[in-house]
């Protein structure tokens, strides 16, 4: 029997056809990695939103103080 040395060429595997795996999937960075990246992007977006809100609040407080100091 001929043994295959390439995972994408399943000659002699005996288990029928196998799904062709991408290079990332062969390195265990398959579809679950995309979910991890999406979660990280969501957390970053939330952090940026919070930072902008704080900056806007600080800016509004600074403008309020400037307005009262001139009067």
C-alpha cells in the first residue's frame, strides 16, 4: 500500500476523502483563530470608545472651566 506524505493528498489513508486543509489549519490556527481575532477587535473597539468618552468629558469640563474663568 502506498502511504501519503502530504496531508492534502490522502492516498492510502483508508478513511475516505478528507477535507483539504489550508496551511493555517495545518498549523492549528484554523477557524477558531478568526473568532479569537474578532473578540480581540471587539474588546479594542470598546476600549477606544471608552477612552474617547473620557476625553470628551474631560474636554467638556475644561471648556466649562474656561468659560466661567473669563466671566
